[in-house]
C-alpha cells in the first residue's frame, strides 16, 4: 500500500495546500483517518497522542464547521487548544497578521491552524512562525483539509478515487475548495469535470487538468460523484449573476437533473448550503447525499493530519522537515497573491 | 552467526493449543462467554484469532476476538527527533469489554512498554473484570513491572539480538527467528 512507502510523511511539514502533497502523502492521510474514525465511535472518544501539545486555532473569517471540526479533532487527540477569533482580538485594533502570529508564537504553540480571507496568509505565517501551519482556508487559494475529507468520503463510498467521474459544479471562481479538490482528485487519477456560469470560471482552470463545460447536463452525464459549490455572495463585489432564481434554473441540482448521473451517484457539498440556489432540498436531504458524512469524516481526517504533522520531535529539528514542493508554485514558490493584502 | 530458528511452525501450533487449555483452566470459574481475546497489532491479531479458534474447538463455543492498535498510546510517540510518525492501524473491538475477562495477546514481550500502552488503551474502552496476558515469546529485559500469564516460550536473549516472529497470515509462514546483532 502506498501509505507504507517511506517517502510518505507529513512529519515536520506545514500543510499549506494539496499542491505540496504527493499521492503517497495523500494515501497516508486517508489511511490514518480510517484508524482515527474508529476513535469517534468509542465510549471514551479520546487518545493521548498529542498530550502536552498546544494547537492555536487562528480564525480571521467566520467559520463554524471547520473551526469546530478542528477543535474536536484536537481534543480527541488530547492536545491543548486555544481559540482565536478575529472579532474579539487585537486585530480589530490594527495589528498585522504577522505580528499577531509572532505574539502567539511567544506562547510556544506546536501547530497553528489558520483561516484567513487573503490567499497566501498561511504561506506568510509559515515563513514567520516556528510552529507548523495548517491552512484551514486562505482566500480563494486552497482549503486542503476539506479536499482530504472529500477524498476520504468518496473513497469510503466508492473504494477508490482513480477512474471516477467527478463533477464539480457552481461558483468555481471564488472556491478554494475547488482548487484543492482539483489538485487532489486529478493527482489521484479521477476524471474531473467542472461546470459553472462563464462569469464564475477562474482563468486558467483548464491547466489543472479538468474538463470545463457550461452545460450542467454534460457535467452530470454518468457522474459517480457530484460536488456542489456554494454561491459565495460575500465574495462577489460585482455583478456575477443576473438573479439567484436564474442561477437555480441553470445550475441548481435537482432530482430530475441528477437522473443523468450514475444510479449510485453520491452528492457532496462543503457547506454551508444555500438551499434553492445551488441545490434543491430534495437532493440535499435525499438518499444520494453524503453531506453529513463529510462533516463526520472531517474530524477523522483532521485528527490524521494533526497526528502526522506533529511527528519529528520538537522545535530544534523542525528545520530538517522542510516542505517538499512537488511542483513549481508549491510551498516555496511565491504566494498566489500579493503580500500587501495580508497585513490588513 | 546465522539466524537461529527458535520455534518452528509445529512448535508454534502446539504452544497456541497449550495456551488455549491454560486459559480455560485458569478461568474455569467463569463461563467461556466472559472471556474475550484482544490481539495487539500487528502479529498479536492472528495469534489471538488462532487461540480463539483453539478454544472454540475445545469447548464448542465461539469466543470474541478483537484487534488493538496501540500506536496512539505509545510513550515514545513524540520523542523521535527525526523521522515519520508510526503508521496508525485500525482498532477493532466490536464487543463490550465491560466485566469481561480480557486476554491480551502479543507476539514478543520485551520491555513491557507495549503492554503498558495496551492496558491504557483497553481501559479507555471500558472496565474489564480482569486483564491477562499471552505472549508467544518472552525475551526478557523488562523495563516496567509487567509479567505474562501465558508464555509460548521463554527465550533468553541479549539486547543486541532481535527476535523476529513470522506468521502465515502476515508473512506467509510460521517461524520465530533470533537474529544476532552486529553479524
């Protein structure tokens, strides 16, 4: 099994994006998550693996699912956790991201989980902090743990990722979930189709190795997995869509549309859902839906990531665990957007 | 020195049958249903299954057998200066251990640290009436006050030597081999 290859390891590394992970690394996380999932079914849902380790959850953007998922994962591994929400912090007094992080560092956390509205925020922290950084979503760039939990959920239902037709439909432009999923799914051998209105297509999306279509029916035809993306109103500053009703007519997932997919298709959504915009309630709550499985699996996958990253002793040795960029533009490359944005 | 075969397939098989009888003798005051075997990953798991099968062939009654991975309970988990986290494998104990007589099964007893971790892990699953320990090989050098209840073979070794247990289910054949360190 790929997971036992000595090359696969997250020890001493940051998790900034799927771009830095090899297929063996991904398989290692998914296999470890299998073992972690069982812990959630025990009477005492706690193991001592991260006893004495400190994890800071640094959330500059609103989040319920991801933040709680990380917090439960940390607690199940016996780590000490600190929660930081931007609204109640010195950020509102004008402190920069780097200064906030340096101050947190003075308290010697082992891992910092960061969510930020600016693409590249996690990369910036990885350069100024000694702690290992987990990217819990940076702007429109990446959300690696979401892609890992999606992959875990697909693998749980379908047994494999390779050879599956996965349709990712919706607001592609603003989606970090899309970017991480594209990288992961193509890397693991899935056939990915993306579909969305022309105004919400990110430039250069074809370079990720995905098929692009404006026709939802074409994307759904024979699909094994349908992944719906949320229309991100809060990131839309211009006129991207004429109306939500029109959007639902063209790109909303209904039972009738889903009939084009395979009979055993699964429907996924990273949440939070806009019912009646990108997905019909009958589908979201129907037998195809694995949306709540995604949430439960998120805890197991995040436990796996935290456990695997903490390996390799303490600070002194961290330098040896330099992230291995597997492609240009990986960890050591420039962040995807300008740094100026970040220190806001 | 070439590797020495300490136990062959025949001896392993006979040891596991003898241990099955000893478990029944030692626990004769309680019913067979109160017993449950829990193998420690990796090689304790097939050993536990074989002993469970032996007990079933003696008593005619099926006995629960589970698998325990102790990785997340290891006391050296965060101490390796470099290198990878050990692989975590699945724990499968699909029965309640409350008030049962749990027989832990492992291949080699050495420092005793694995057994300490296994006892801690088990206690997170419930409150067994008793925990007993089976090992195929006891090679000495204990670092913790732990003593097995059932032993396949006592094998005095030096710390430089290593004891390799090979089992059909994992390695393709049954054998216990001593490798001498430093060749």
